[in-house]
C-alpha cells in the first residue's frame, strides 16, 4: 500500500476518501480538512480568542494542537471533575501536553466550586453522574470563556460522535435536540459564547491516527461513568454501515448540515438572565444555581 501523494509506504487507508497516506501526508490531510471545515462553515476567525475544553483525551488535545498549528489564538481549559484516579490522570496528561507544546492551559476544580466532587454531588442530588457533569461543564466552559474574553468555545467532537448523536436523536425524534445540534452555535445572548466543532468532519479513527502519529500521550481509559450500551450500539451500527458503504457517516452528517432540514431560527428560545448568577437561562434561576442551592454550596 503506497501513499497517494508521495508514493512512500502508506500507514493508513481512508476508504471514505478513497486514499492511502503515509504518516507525513496523513498529518497534512487532517490539518487541511480541519482548516477547510473552519472556512466552509465560517467557524472562527484569526482575530477571535478561542477556548478549547480539554479533557486529556485525543480529540480535545488534537483540537487544541491543530488550531494552534493553524495560527489561531487558542488556550485550553481543563475541568477536574474529581472522579478519582481518572480525573488525576486526565489532569496530569493535559498539563504534560501543554508544557510539552508550550500551550496555555487553565485548570478548574469542581470540588472547589461546588464543595463536592462530581460523583459526590450526583449522589447528594440523586441524579446520574453524567447529567451533573454535563451541566457543570456546559456552565463553567461558557462562564470561563465569557469572563476571560474568549469569543469562541471550540470542542473536540468528532464525526463519529456527531453522526451517532444525530442518528440517536432522529431515531427518538428528539426535535429539540436535532434543532440545537450544529457544527456552529452562534451566540444568542451577550453572555452566551459561540460554540464550534472544528473536528466534526474528522472520524474517530482519523483522529486516533493523528494523535498516534504525532506521539501525543492522551488518556486512553474511559471515564468510569461513560455511557453504556445505547450510544455504543449506535456507533457500532454506523460502523457496520460504513464498512459496507465507506463515507456513510460523512454523507449523513454533512447532508444534515448542508440541507439545513430544520429551520433553526424559527425555534429560537427566548433567554433571560438568572436572578442569582446573571447567566442566560430560560427560567428565573438557572439549572446550575438551582443545583448549587440544593447542594448548599456557597455562591460567589
Ligand atoms: Fe462526565 Fe459522564 Fe463523561 Fe464521565 S462519562 S466525563 S461523568 S459526562
Ligand atoms: Zn506521503
Ligand atoms: Zn445562575
């Protein structure tokens, strides 16, 4: 198997793109694709300050690294969730990565903010850990970005994540979620920072190959609370379709983005400001502050 660009030994065959590539040209291929995605969907500009939520996993490290390599003003934010060894390891990998590549990383500790780690808070609130975790991360990434003058939050969602979410939402006709799923979510309130997904057209396998070839030391263990059967089943089903017909995931997700099947603007929700923290919400008190009140955490 030879690289289609230079003829040297290829290390990967990308059937969705009908191309085999050597290490050097895979790196170039991925970075160019990210750059093209950014331009095609007008995700970010060179004069915007971008915050990348960094978990320590391959996709978030790739996002931070590639945006920096493409010349964007980028910094990372790692939230330590307080999930035992998994969180310790994630923070360590994130910090090592940042110092190795001279990238700026900010660290927040959930335990310091809530007075409880994520699993402790979930237990006290009798809610699933992932629902508390999702709420805390969404709120803190936006708040940190707004307070530190970032104009964009760029997450590391890859094509497999996006295609699986889309398929799951369609299978269950979750209209509200389908409307809100996009590669770019513009700010609809002065305190709501724009969100983009620059890796949304890069598959899981391509992202893993990129991190591997670059020699990134990322966290490979799954969070102990990682979602079970359903999302894995959906990803497996998509992989089966992809195997039969390469490019299925890309066609499915790109078709959704391009055709703009749902008129998003018609469904825009009116936001007000939370009476406690002032951040946008559809209620009088936002879900984050409600949670803090229930936990008895001090409000700063
Ligand atoms: Fe948070 Fe759940 Fe993801 Fe773990 S699996 S990081 S608890 S959302
Ligand atoms: Zn090559
Ligand atoms: Zn609030």
